[in-house]
């Protein structure tokens, strides 16, 4: 009997274990914290760094609101584009960039519909006309207990939703990734139910921090980081940041979300960063910041509590996790 190719939730490896296991296999004798740099890890293990240079974003503006940027060292560009979770291309963080190197986004379209008065299909030029691109320097916290600080490029998702005029009945927003196994080769394997889907409550989607993202470090998104358009919700775990979006649907009912379907006891629909709510197999109290030595304390809502805690007033965050 052939081996089951599906990736079970119990097989997802936290970053600290991933780095340490690989370094031990190479016989490296370095402090565990020094392995916090994805670039260093790759050099130690003779993994080739992807050379990525996408087009510069035209008309980029700096954030007008201080909440849109954090005064912390940015994760090196080479780490952001070489340390990726994107199972449509590979389940190996090393393998995403090379597997995505030929991915093309020419003719990309995003359909926005459902409970809206003005459903519309946007091409990339249309999206650029919705709002000028802004740089947002956000913390990004993976559920695997590693983190980055990334200067993303995009605009508030609310601005896109406003153009299609949501109906009063719309309570959630559903998102869907491209499903094309010729362009995303790992979709040929049954590692997750395809296409990847995600969702937000309407007030989360309309929050100004929620970013429809088209670039990073002042350039268009590389394929391995979710080109040409993805979601960034900085107070939630990274798996909520669905990549390569082709469909946005406003609904009355809570939509499905891939990791929540895969392992509902481990990956909640809300997926808010919460150091007090442990993953069943590891603590969420600390994180490894890529590019740093040692671990740091994880902040409630990833440090965005002042802006978003009111969205969850009265909720039990151990139940609605």
C-alpha cells in the first residue's frame, strides 16, 4: 500500500525543532539561538539562497498612522524570501522558493462577490487603482512559534470591500487561493484539501490593520511569499494570511478555513496570537524571531492589543481560539 501523502497536523514541525534538527544532522556546534537566522541556517546546510528581484512598487507611501509600523529591526530580505510555508509548492520551507521560481501571475484576476451590491472581477491594474500602496511594517507570528518583522506593501482590505458595497447581511469574508496543479505542483499531492481557504469575521476584515498585500520591501510580492496578492492580519497567526488569492466572497455564515478543517482542536478559526493559549503540542508563550539569537516573549494579539482587543470583548479566547 502506498504511503499516505497527507500532512497530518501532528507532523507540523515548530521552527526551533526544525532548525536544531537540521543543524545536528550537519554536526553543527552552535548555540540554538544562533540558528534563528534562516540565512545562516541555509549557509550551514548548503542550501542555495533563492535570488529574487521583483519589480519596484510605484508610488509607495509611508504609513500615515503610527500603528501601521513597529519600531523593531526588520527581518532580512533574504530570510523573508527563503523561509516560507506555502504547501501549494512544497511542504519543506527550503523547497518553496525553488519550486515557485517559474510561477507566473500574468492575467491574474480576483473575483469579489457574494453578499455585495456591486460584485466585480478585478485584474491587478484594477487593484492598484483601489488605493495607493502603503508600506506597513508589521510583526508576523507563525503558529509554529517563530516570527518575523516585515515591511509589507498594500492597502487596507476595507478599501477593496467598500468598492463592492457589502450588504447588511454580510457577516464574514471568505478567501480562496488559486487551484491549478500545473502552476502550483504540490497541489497534485493530497497534503491538504485544495484549494486553500480562509475566512475572517466582517469586523476583522474591515479593521484598518488588515492588509490586502501586494508587495514587501518596496517590491512586488515574490511567488514564494504569496504573489501577486495575499492577506496579512498581523494580530493573527500566519496561516490566516492566505496567499495567491483569486476569490473573495462575503457570506452570512462562518466560512471554512483549511487548517481549522484539518485539525480543529489545534488550529482555531480565529487564530489570534495568544501566549496564554498553548498549542496542544507546544507552548505559545515565546517565539524565535528569525535573525535573532535567543527567544522572546510573545505578546497578546502579537502586540496589537490596543487596536484589536475590543473586537473580542466578552469572548472566551480559550474557546474561540
